[in-house]
C-alpha cells in the first residue's frame, strides 16, 4: 500500500472485510435511482475498521473513508448518511438499496466482475501483528500458533488462498472474529498469538496500544481498495469518481491522508 495517491474504487459489496472476502450473492439487484434526483448519499461501512471507519471518543463516526465520502457529498449537495453494517451482510445491504456503496477498506481484487468499482485509491497489504515480547519475528515462527482474522476479510481470503496454504497448515488454529477489536482483546488475554489484518489498520492499532504489539515486516498479500457500487451502477460511480479526483487535485485527499497516516498508501494519482 504505497506510492502516490490512487483512488482505490474498491468499497465494493462482497462479503470482505478489511475488510474483504467473497460472497455468494452478487451486487446487482435493485435498480439504482437517477443520480440527478439524489438528495442523500448513503455509505455502508464497518464501524470498527480504523482508520477508515470507526467511532471516535465523542461517539461520532469518522475515518479517512468517511471524511472522503463527506467531501464528495458536500460537492454534490447531498446529505451524507453513514450506515454502519455487519460486514457479513454488506452484499444484501447493497442489493436491497439500503446503501449506495461500500466505502470502507473494500478490496476490489478478484471481485471486479461482481461490483461496479471506482478506481483504486489505496494500495493495501495484509500483515501479521503479534505481542511485542512474543519472540515471533517471521511468519515461519507462527507454526503451532493460534492466529486470528476477521470473518469475510481480505486477510482471511489471503490465508485461504493456494499461495498461503502451506503457511496456513502450520497454524494450530485459525480463529475468525466479527471485528478486529475483539481479536486484539483476545490476543491481549493470550487467547491467540497473532492477528492477520490490513496494514493501515495494523498501523493504527500499533499507534494506539503503547508498544504492546509489533508488526511482522513480511507482507502476507497485497491488494487495492476501491469504492464498491451495485453492479451496473456506472452513473453514480462516475459522479463519485470525478469528485474524488477533484478532491485529489484541490489537496483534500492529501490532507486527509496525512491526518490518518495513510500518505504512503494513497495511489489516486496513478489512475487519473
């Protein structure tokens, strides 16, 4: 996840998490409303996926993706509706029309035929986080260990891939969690030895946990984030995409990337 600033149009609606695995249902159900008639813009997001989407100390939903969505809504004169969703149900939410898009660390790789995506905006990778005093230095050291991962996430998809089959089979257990906060609490309690997750989320957790944990340097996999729309909804995608490029040109994207320590991962300039 680095180099420049790219707009990872990957807030798709698969059953991924982090977010980003796959789902049996396709995002191509209910017809979308005409963009010129829109007054609201409803964004579906995982409320426990910082720094992209989360609840701050004041109880308000915020994050890099949500602030980007707010900036787009402001450009269009729409009211932004921030809709927390169960990541397992994101495809259903999109297909039913409950949300207009998934904009929250949504991996587009491998799902290009299932959703209508924006251009990529984040270059992401999957990494392992372990207790700082664990003695674990490489993925090979996870042999015989208990590893945690979010359900339907891109980290889970990476671990279940053929490329990582040999590594996965060395684990004692691979435990799936509904969200990463729960996984980290379990790791703090000694229930698991490592968590596999998106590097941006890993960096956020490390910055807020006072040296309790560390990140293994070797990445598990690489991917791109994009905004995910209902399959065939090019009209809304094109409007949002154009606005994202405007926000890149006027410096808004860089300002938000700096705020959330994501400057190394934004890649919008590569796709303009």
